[in-house]
């Protein structure tokens, strides 16, 4: 999913993206980015602990991420497996930082979701999410 989203971001002139795992992401680099599209598998209806740790560690930048773009995506094993609750947890953390959240009026409203392996619908939604978030970065930049 992250690779499809990255393709959507990179389809917008002047905006770049880099896919990183939570373990490889340096929290101290957060103020240097214009936006974040964060994804997580669903673990008991919420984000994985590695993603939660990034947000917990980002508290030192509270107020310095305001106005940056945020978006989210998730994957679960089952329908009703917690995709939307996971995305909302990610978006809540972004909103607490004062970030501007990108949604989609058609399709996966809060952020792209997948049940199991991403299919063609998910691939398209991922690209749309990446493109829309990238365009929002340009508008706000």
C-alpha cells in the first residue's frame, strides 16, 4: 500500500516521497517534512505499537508540526477488523499536533483501507490518497 501511495505522491510535480518503516524513521527529522502519510496494520483495533511510539516520541515537537499535511491508511485481516478505528487513531494524533488532514470524499473517506492483500480498488485508492496529499502539500507550501 505504501508503494502505491508513494507513486501517487510522486505523480505530482515538485513533491517527493520516501517510504520508511517506523523502526527506521528518525523522529527528530519530523519538523523537516511538509507532510506524513502514515500506515499501520490493525492490532486489536488500533495502530501497531511501532507507529504509536513514533507519535509518543513526537510530543517534543508539539506545536512545531502544526500546518503540516497528514493522511493515513491501514490494513486488516477481516471486514470489521478495525481499519477505520486504526486510521482514526492515527488522524487523532495528527490533529493533536495541529496537522491538516487529507480525506477523500469518494471511496475510503478517512484513508485507504485494505482487507488482506491489496486489490485493484485498494491500489487506486492508495494512488488517489498520495496524489491528494501531495497536492495539499503544494497548496499549503
